[in-house]
C-alpha cells in the first residue's frame, strides 16, 4: 500500500532483510524512495532497485566502511531508519548468562549508536530524519527479557539525546514502539515457550489482545505506517518522541 510520495528521497534502513525492516524497505520503495539496506544477512527476496550492504553493525570498522561506501554514491540522505536489533530467548535474570546479556546490548545499543553516529553525517541538514525502532519495552519492564528491556530503555535515551543534539542541524529523531506485534519472530518465541508451559498459540494471542484498549493486537502495517509518518514532512514538528503502536496495551 502506498501512502506518500517519497520520490527523490534516499533512505537507509538497517536490519532491512527481514521482519519489520524488510517491510520498511518495501514500503519506501513502493513510495518512490531510493533505498539502501544494511544487514548482516541477505534478504530472502531482493528488490532490484535496493542497494544491499552486508555489515556487522556492532563492528565499528565495518560500520565506518559501509557508510563511507554509501557516501561515495549518496553523499546526502534524507531518512535513516535504525531498525536492526534482536530479541533474546525468554529467561529469568538468574538464568541469563553474561555473554547473552552483552550480545543484546551490543546489537541493540552499541550498533544503534554507531548507526546514528555515522548516518547522521550524511543526513540532509534542515530536513533529515532518523526513525529508531524501539519497543513497548522502552517504557515498561518484563520479567523474562531484562537485557532486551535495558537495551530498549537505552534506545529511548539515545532518541531523546540525539534529538536535542541534531535538532540544531534541523534533523529530527524519533522512534516507534511496537508491541506486541504478531510477527513471525514473536510467534516463534511464543511457540517455544508453550512447548514448556503448555497451552495453545491462539489462546495466548487472544489473551494478549484482550489486555489492549482496542481488544486486538496491532499489525505490522500499522507499525510501518507510523515509521513512514515519522520519516516524512507530515511529522515536521515532532522530534525526540517515541510513539507506541500497541493497540493501547
């Protein structure tokens, strides 16, 4: 579905090979943007007009090099969608290893910092936008994924600080907080948990839906709609904000 005209705009999307990132890429392409996707893995289906770059976003040298390569062809970009991230397996704090903790922080926090630090250099002053994929866990806790919650709280801090910093250059920084969204990744995690705890997937999803104001789970498309809104001029007066797309959870 196309909503806006993004012709003549250039956008970078991290984590663009799957999930929400892939949906962002497809939406921006459909709306006329030139899209660059950065991910550690290749997409299942490549879009011919998209430029794909392999990069470990936790590696400072690799991030610096990939943005240097991008700048050679696109010295100025309009949109930076910092979407890359991981959700760990559900575990209590006492069962979470330090190596697992560090992996989540490295990808969800350090890679986000490196992405913005390098990507902001290319953003068009006066109109550039950054949209970060946060989470409902940027503003609330969860007993099963402390590392993820900590990383997404950090993402919110980066959003608010970067907005104040880059605002002097006319660059806006916002985030979207999905959750819960019935993505393939979430369903897979729920199914793994149900193997241990029992119950059905439909009942579990119905329980989540029943806890929201709208009585349903928000959709991936609704998340993309919000990202798109924050990326374009329709949201020109908004910066430093994290918008929840959760059906009123």
